[in-house]
C-alpha cells in the first residue's frame, strides 16, 4: 500500500546484531541500518511484562502510573533499536508524506529472524512524541508466505462468523457467556441489516467443531478459550474439550488441518485465548497465529500475553465493529486496541493483541449491499462442562462478578509479587495493601506484605548507614550496617560495618593522641601511638605527633640519665677516700639501663659484622676480578663459614645489646633473621638446594626488615641503628637478580657485604658514643 512503511528485520553478522532495511515507504528511499538488541534480556522479562499488563486492568482504589514504566521502557528500547538514524529519518518523512496525502501511515514488520518474532513490538514507544505507535498507527506483522488472495473476497451478505467456545472443566472458567452477549450486542446492527451472521458451535470438542466447519461457508472463525505456548516443542497450542470434558491440547498444525475442512477456507481467524500469539525463538512459524497464516489464512488476530475477560470482550467489540463497517483488518485491530483502552482507565492490555497477515492488502472482505432480508443470529446453546449442573452453569449466584473479582485479585497479586521480586518495596507494599483491602485473607498476601515491609525497613537502614558513612559519622554508620549485615540483599554490609568501626576507633585514638601531646604526656602519647599503629598503620602518625612524642620522650630520658650521672659523680666526689686498711676501691661495673643499648655487646657485634662483611667483600671481589676457579678450589668453604657462623654471631651480639627493642617480638624477629642467614651458609649455593638458599635469603630479608622497622620506631633505640639493621639484612635478596650469571652475582655480593662492613663500623661507633655518655 502507498501508506505503508515496510521494514525488514534480519540477523546480523554476530549474535545480538541485527539489520533493518526499508522495503518501501511513502517518503521513498532505501534506508538501512544495523542495531544491537539484547533479545535474551527482554525475553527473560516476558513474565514481568505480562504481569504488569494484566495487573493494569484492575480497578483498584489507586492509580499506578509506575506500573507502566516496564512497558514503556521496553517499548522505547525497541523503538530506538529499530529506528536507527537513516531509518528514523525515513519514518518521520513518511509520517509527513502520509498526512500530506490524507492517508494514515501503516507500520509493517517483516521479521526474518525467529528471535525477533518473539519481541513485543506492539509496545513500540516513540520518546519524541511520547506515544505508542500502535495507538495512532496500524501495526502488523507480515509473515513471509505467498499471497493466495490478492483481492478482497466479494461477499454477498451476510459475512458468516463461526464462534467456537471451548471451556474444559479442568481449566479456569472463562466468562464466555458475557463475551457472547457483548459480541452479539456489538454486531446487533450489522446482524439486523443482514450483513453479518454469527453462529456458535454447540460445543468445543473436535468432532463438534468439524461438523460446524462442514456446514460452511465461514468467512471468520472466532475462538474463545484457553491457549498457551509449549517451550519444549516450540509450538503454540489451544485447549479444546476432550471426550471426558477435560482439556485436549491441540497443536497449531492440527488446528490448521481442522480449519482446512471448511470450503472455502476462512480468511480471518480471531484467537481470543491466552498466549495464542506468543512465538518461539527458533521457528518463525511455531506460534499458533503464525502457523495458521503460513497455512493459508489471510490474517490472524491473537494474544501474545494472557488477557483478562474484560479486555478480550472490549477488543472483540471494536474489532468486529470496524470489520462490519468495511475497515481493513489492520485498522480493525487498531480500533480494537482503542476499545480496550476505554475501560478501565490506565489499562495496558491494548498491547496484548497481535495481528499477523499474509499478503500486502489487509482489506479481506468486500461487503456488498444486503441481497436478502435480515438474518437473525442463530446460536446453539453452550453445553456446560462435564460435572457441572445446568443450574450452576447457567445461573449461579455470581455467574460473572465473582470470576471478574477473582481475576482482579489475581492480577493485583501478580503485580505486587513482581514489584517485590524487583525490590520496588514501596510499590509492592501499596499493592499488597490494595489487595488486602479487597480481600484480607487472599493467599499469602499478608506474609508477603510483611516481608516487603521488613525489606523496606532494612533498605532504609542501609541507606541511612551510607549517608552517615559519607558524613563521617562512623558510629551511626557501623550500627546501621551491623543491623542489616545478615541480610543477603546487602552482602557488603558486614565489611562496611567493620571498616566504619575501625575508622571510629582510629578517630578516637587520634583524638587521645592529640590530647596527650597537648598535655606533654609523652609516654602516654607513645603508648597510644603504638595502639594506633596496630589498628591502622596508615593513620598512625597524624601531623607527626607520634614522632614528636618519641623524640621528646627520648630527650627526657637522656636528660634524666645525665642528671643521674651528675648526681653519681657528685656523690663520688663528696665521699671520703678509703683508708689503706680498707683496700683499693672496687672496680666500677657497668650496669645497662633500659634507656640505652648495652655498649659492650653493641661494640662486639659491630666488630664481628665489620670482620664478616669485609671478609665476604674481599672473597667475592677476588672471585670476580682475580680467579674464578677459586670458588671450586676451597673458596666456597670459606664463604660458607662466614655466612654460617661469623655473620649470625654478629647479629646475635646486636640482639644481646638490645636491638631491635627490648620486647619479645623484637628479639624473635632478629633471631629468625640471624638463623636464616646461618641456614644460607649451611646450604650454600648448591644447585640441588637452591630452593632452600632462596627461601633462607627471603626469610632473612623479611624478618630483618621487620627488625629494622621495630628498631626505628623504638623510642629507646637510636634510629640510625634501626636503619643499619634494615639495610644490612634486607638487601641480601639482591644476589638473585643477575640470575645464573656468577660474575654479576659476585659484584652484587661484593657491594652488599661492603655495606655490612660499613654498618658494623657504625655500630662500633654507636657503642663508643654510648660508653662515653655513660662514663660522663
């Protein structure tokens, strides 16, 4: 048609990529494009979309515009994917061209990719005009099959419609009587004028329908009943009535064979059943509707979601009224959607009907003027389902209102559960409140409402905790996170609670450190700094207060020792000289104090380390620059001796002197470092024991670095001594950097051991300086 914009959608070069091409358009051109669409994600949301659409039909005491958001979101995503830049331009130009010529633009989708046929294209939402396409423009799905009926069927009235009703007793009862009455009322004018004849099948069994089809001709078949989609067989099915009154699920291919007994074959089929328009993802014709169109039916109007009785009735009223007035089937579908929109206000069920066509012309019938008197509707009575009495089938106390009420309650329950699953707790609570207002004992609604309220309370607690954390209120944040740490919805709450508690403890200790520093209570400040370091090493010295406290405490201790020594000298000078009879005065013996290192052991350790470092430096220099064979002719034994005995002895003497500090932790670190050095001397550099030498080197470096850091931080130890420990012990792994090159390794070891020798000399100097202070 001149007013068609026909779009062909096909698979692209990779998964998730698709192509769109304008086959024809009022504005002309052959625009095309490539788009990406996450089909799997949208298909996973089908249940959510169906619940949203179905629940929107409920006439509750509240309006729920938020319920439309999932439908609008998917519709906008489909629109923006389909109408790429050039295709969108053609679409806008075609709208203008159609309006200029006084026509209505019709959107025709050729879906060549099976998974795209399963998309809810009826939700297409134009964000620029903020409108759904199928509300203003006819939208139809074109099935790629030959068109056997190029021209409208010339009908001498009446247009014959065969109504089929299938209500198995083991499936939920449908409001078939109400739909019959509404359909009859909608067609009352055309029926009285003789343009339409509506005939109902006496039952929904296979043989009853077949007998009615043989009484044709039938131009339209209208089916009322249940339908679904079988994902295992990837095919649509409808429910007929079996011999026992239970449901007999009929596959689409079998229904096609049943309809073929009518001569001529009906051109239009309306499937007023649940999910009869749903399509499989792998077979383009797996759905009931598309299978019927492929088989030769010109058009099929079907439902892609479950549909409420009220919406199904409204669609049939508008749809057939348009057909009776000579409209095309595409325009009739649009009129049917508008009828659904009329009641209740805000319903979204107009997206449920989907129109499938075979050929290019959607005007299926050409109704001539009546050629005979008006034909009244004749209808065989609908037989009640097996096991149901005539009274209960024809006139129960609430034949329709009770079922409508149950449908509304179920729809409200489904939407509330959907909102709860997606964690929209305020909306879920409001929906459950509406449901419980209508029926206070409906299923497990009360329990689910309580669960939603609990989740909402915890969500609010988590949100407040994050706000407190952002504001630096660590106590409130820790308490808030702790309250929800057992909830799987907040997997990070426990870690956040621990972090906030740590931050609060750090802030408290920093405040206490500032207090003691301001009061010049240096010992307390040093103790708090040590605790602060254990909690958070990165925040252990705010504004240098810990370092200042250690320096001030060291100066105070030095001043105290100096005062004690001065007092001792004064006492010795004031004491009378001993008589000869008393003998010579005893030799003064040095007693180490806790405020300084023992200079005797410190000097001895320095001498031994100087000797060990110097010997090793000479050995490795000789090995590299004089005689490479010296290593294999006895040199290895000398090196091992120094590494195994002499160097560890020097570090143990430093340990006795009080390095790195006079704590159990300090003694262990330096002892392990010395032991690892001795192990290196024992195993040497033998190829078979290279792993042990490497491990010993790393252990010595690790614990030596630890000992050095402890000595640097110890308030009663010169910081220089700590740095010497750190450099001498932590640089040994450099020997492994050159790899297998013995010459390069010898150079590294020469430099490293020269550093040890220099460190030993400095230790000796520190001992002499300490001894000089003690003598004074």
